[in-house]
C-alpha cells in the first residue's frame, strides 16, 4: 500500500523515533508499505516518520543507482551510527519530505551502522559511498534532523525562501503527501 509522505514542516519530522522492541504483523506490513511508498516516489531511502509514524525504522534501496553497487534493498530497525570515517565528502542530497530542494551536504564518507532486522537479529554493516550517504540521511530523520540542517550556513540562508514556500503548502509532488497546512490527516 502506498502511504502519503509527510512534508516539511510537519511536527512528526522533528520528533525522535521510538525503538522497536517487538515485531508484529503491523511492523512487517509497515516495512512492505514503506518500500512500496519509496519506490512509487522514486526515492532511495525512507524513514518511518516520513509516513507519520514514530517507529525507528528505515528502508533503503540503491539497487537501481548506477554505481556498480549490488547492495540489496535493506529494512533497518533501530539503526544507529556506531563509527564514522574521518574523511568527509560533499554530495548533493534531496528528500521526499522537502520536494524541489537539493543541496550539497558534507558527511563522513564511510560509516559503521548497527541495526536489527525484522526478526530482531542484530547486524553491523560497514557502508561507504552512496549507501553510507543514504543511511546517514535516513538515520538523521529518525532523530528529527533534515539534510538542510547540515548545509553550510551561507547555503542554508539561500534555501530559506524555498523552505518557506514548502511550509506554506506551495509545492508540487508526483506522490501522495500530508502537509500540516494543506491536508493534515492527524494520523498520529
Ligand atoms: Ni529525507
């Protein structure tokens, strides 16, 4: 099922996610729905608060990106960054919750991420390149952080008017959305 994606500046996008301690049918269905929602929006990552839920869950699928990467689609519960490389790189990011805005963000080039799978088995993965980038962006969402929070102050000042427009509900999307001004469905 395709879920509507919550748009800036909906309060749920500033809330911290809550750990998932038990996996039931609802959590498994959410994982399926988040993959479907992300693919429908041509995204490569999605966090649960982007569909209005405070579960600590993200989905990532970079298998279509042309990097020679064979990373399978991943669903991560309770993900956290355990270690980051000292080397940082600049890369252009966008976000399904911030339509029409892209900007350069500096982040560590590689990260170690710990997470649980849908059987609550613990995993530790080393990620670099695009996968590391998407994981950091999505884990930020679970902490209420947007990519533009990490844009340099000068560039962020340039984004201010664009963000105001989105905040007022002046944006276009090819996928279903929930916006606090336009159509808050109060699903929380
Ligand atoms: Ni995002």
